[in-house]
């Protein structure tokens, strides 16, 4: 088999050259990292689950017109994506206080925020992805003011869509991170959602039990990460194909049914 050129290796994913120009292959690893790689582990099956969950979310976004990089899933761990120029800013949207927001502002985890809050972090591992303001983004040329407007509009659409999607399956969307990229079609450029959206990049709490169903299970040594991700996948109605085939089995026929024959 022809060896593919590796373009980039991140903490949880590898990008390879795609089969056609303008495409890449995104491979989901089983690696879990937190606190900028200070904590690292291999969690069997995580990559497969994130590939499927992210596929489902990106495909649904395409259906409702949220532009994104997803083309198709290739196999259990890989998806074909559009090549973009990644904007070096992570966009975090928060609905409920958690994580670093609580530490920074002294909020109690679980407080519902007065409104959804959008934050920007500069993508720079060496600096621990510091929080930055729009001023930094425009002054250093990471994105233009018009692009920031587009990014914020996209982030709000993704938040509305994801909040509804998860609410429908009994899960609260606490916060999430997205990455965006510039994509050229002929001579026109537009900003589209890139990277992944999965329990690695979202905080997801079960509405009834408030149990965490996301990467905090790893960050906080709670265990049961794969089971939690599986539960998210099951509630989304995906992953069925790996279940054993369901035979019809014997069916009880009641006297009423017989009468209808
Ligand atoms: O996750 P952590 O407490 O380090 O940071 P946060 O700013 O509270 O994270 C907000 C949301 O963005 C969480 O859902 C994180 O999982 C996600 N995030 C991410 O996926 N990647 C990062 N580099 C930072 C945050």
C-alpha cells in the first residue's frame, strides 16, 4: 500500500495528505491528554467513538447549512476532510460555568451563565493556549474584524444547534471548543468549522444525574470514559453497526393477532 504523507500530528489526531488535491485524511488516535500533555494516557476505543460522534455532528451541521470541513467517513478511525488554513484561535462557547472559567472568575461549577459567552484562546501549546481578546487577534493579524464577526456568528449557530441536539437526548451542553479554517472555493474564501466536535471538546452532563459524559472523566480521574462516550453515541443513535445482528427470534402471536389474519 502506498505510504501517505503525514502533514501534522496533534495530541489526539493525525492529518495525512488526502487522495485528491484540497483534501486531507483526519485520523483519530486513542491518546488522551490534559493540562497541555502533563497528563497522558491511551484509552482503547476513544478514537473510534470520536470519529463516529464527530461524523454525526458534522453531517447534521451540513444538513442545516453550517459550513464545515467534513466530506465523509472512510473507516473506523479516519475521515476525509477539506483542507483549510486553520485560524490559530480556539473558540470556546459556554452556557454553564465549568473548568477554567470557574477558576478565573470564582464561579461555582454548574451555575447557569446569564447568557452564552464566547471566548478566544491563542493556539500555542508552549504558552498553554492563553485566553486572548479580539484586540490581540486583529492586532497580530490572526483574523480580521470581519472574520471575527463571521466566527462569532458561526459559533452561536453551532451552540444553538448542539444545545438542542444534546437536550433532545437528555444531555446538557455545558461548553465546547471549535476550531475554524479558511476554505477557498475557486476564488471565494469562507470560514468553515474544522477539527472535531466530540466529548473530547465539549462538556456534556446528563440532565437527570448531572454525571459527566466527557473528557473531564479523564482530567479528573473519574474513570469510565469509554462507557460515557459510548452512551453519548448510543443516545445519538449511532454505533449500531458494531452491535451483533439482531435476529427476529420467536414472536408470540396473540389470539387477537390470529383473528386478524
Ligand atoms: O478544559 P479546561 O478546563 O482546560 O478549559 P476550559 O477553558 O474550561 O474549556 C472549555 C471547553 O473547551 C471544554 O469543553 C474543553 O473540553 C474545551 N477545550 C478543548 O477542547 N481544547 C482546548 N485546548 C481547550 C478547551
